[in-house]
């Protein structure tokens, strides 16, 4: 005879990624988590999400607030809407039935403000020299100087994603006359970069990480002549856009570190004088 002790049923919470900030009982707005109970053969399960109607009675949550998948199994996936407010309280309920006898368990859930953040920072603020030598040429009888490209390092930091969630962002160069982002690369294992064909690059990876080195090849297409000091100074700034946790709609918590610039230049050289 099977022992049916619903009081012993454990309501376990397993987020799609068990990260420190967004958890099953304290999810970010826009997060996705899995909720489960220990399965007992022959039992039927039914999941729902409730709210307090203000009198202590639990009623169904607004359909726009939550999306459930697999609600008739031992495990349900819940998408928490990105429009939810921090400190909103919901109640995840599972009903267990066998032979017409029902019991249930409830997990209180409090929405928590997102701490998801992506940050970009130039590796150095000291001037960086161009990679190649100056290439002079004669155009219209005048000497012109082509300074070419520079290799500029930027550190990308990912926070609030957790250990196993995927993330992505689009990296581009802030608009700067005569300067283009010719390439973006990284040697970091598990981080992938795709060239979008329009001088933007999609960078993807998994889990929180600090100081992922991105190496940008920045090309200066401007031609300089003898009327300038020929240092060819530029300030390329790398930008992050479309930051997201893959499969979720969690908003970034802080947009203040999504761009940073570096200085590329050569040392000054005087003009040639003669006697």
C-alpha cells in the first residue's frame, strides 16, 4: 500500500539557472524559473499562480503577469513578466490529486529588483599607439599620411546572470568621423563573437564573468598632411546595446557603464626645417 503523506511532499524550486540574485522565490521581473515537486506515480498535478485579493483570499494572478508551461506535470516553468514591480508578492500553488482526493502546497514569491548588469571599460587610459607604421603617399602633389589601425583592449563584465544562464550583447563603436570598427575578437573560452556585417558584433557567453578581454581593431581612415602635427589622435569608444539574458526579458539594472573610450595617438614630431 502506498503511503500518501502530502505533508511530506517537498516543494522544490530549481531555477533554470541557479544564480544568486534571481531565484525561484525572489525572481527578477522578466526572469524564468522552474518549480517542481517530488513525483508520486499515479498522482496528477496542477499548477497555478495566485495573489492575495486584499482580504486574505487567494485568487488567480493576472494572466499578463505570469506565463506557465507544463502546469499539468510535476514541473512547471514560469515566466515572470518584465512589467512586475519589486516587492510584489505572488503565490505559486501546486495541487496534487489521486483518486479524487486533493491536497496542495503553496510557495510565496516576492519579486526582486534586477541586478543584471553589463559593463565595458577600456583596459588603459594611457595613449595607445597605432599597430602599423605610418604610410606616406603623394596625392595631388601633396604628402599625405595614413596611420592605419590600432589594437585597443576593453574589459567586458557580466553580473547578475548566474552560473549557467546565457547572455548576449551587441558591441559597436560610437560614431566617430573617419573611424571604423574593423574587427572584434577575444581569447576567452566560452565567449563567442559574431560579425553582423555592419561594423557591429554580437557577443555571447554563459554565466557571470569579470574582465572578459575584447580586442578591437580600430581603423582610422583619415588622411593627414603637413598642416597638422600628425599625431592622428582619435578616441574610439566601444558601446554595448541589446544586453539580455538569453530566453528572458530581464532588464539591465544600470545603464551607466555601457560605453567607454580609449585614446589612440602617435607622439608629436616637428616639421622639417632647413637652412
